[in-house]
C-alpha cells in the first residue's frame, strides 16, 4: 500500500514517499510499484512517487506511469538530473530548506492532474 491516499475533488491520489542520498533513486527500492499501478488507470485517480534527494536538497514527484515507461526502456533508476528535463516526467516540488528539512508545496501534484 502507499504511504498516503489524498483526496481533493475530483482527484484521489496514492502517494509513496521515498528519500535517497546521492544522485539516484533505484527502482529496486520501490516495493509498492505493482500496487501503485492499480491506481493509475481510472479517471480521477493518480499514483505518484515523491522522492527527496537529500544531498541535493530537492524534492520531486514522478507519476507511476512514467516509472513504468522508464522500466520498459530499461532504466534502473531516477537521477536527480532528470528533474525538469523535457524527456522525463520528473517534476520538482517547490521547497524551502528549513534548517534540516524542506518545507514543500505538494499542490503541484494536483496541478499536474488537471
């Protein structure tokens, strides 16, 4: 199951949160992959992975369908350099560093759904 189920009319989202040190998030760490795929089909439903790249002080979100595409194309991970690259649907979550942690605006995920 995902970490969060979020509802904001007319959308319901399954969100899995991960963190990683270094430049990459390996797909092997996403044990909820098959479960998240179930949320990606019906209209109004979405499934996303939120990744905190600790060393880079960046947070991004990735639709599960993009991870599916990447896996089908033999990618093994998401690199921090994919954030904002037009070839990939890896979107930065606006965040402000607060001493140790980030204060992030996750409303961008709902903006993506529209």
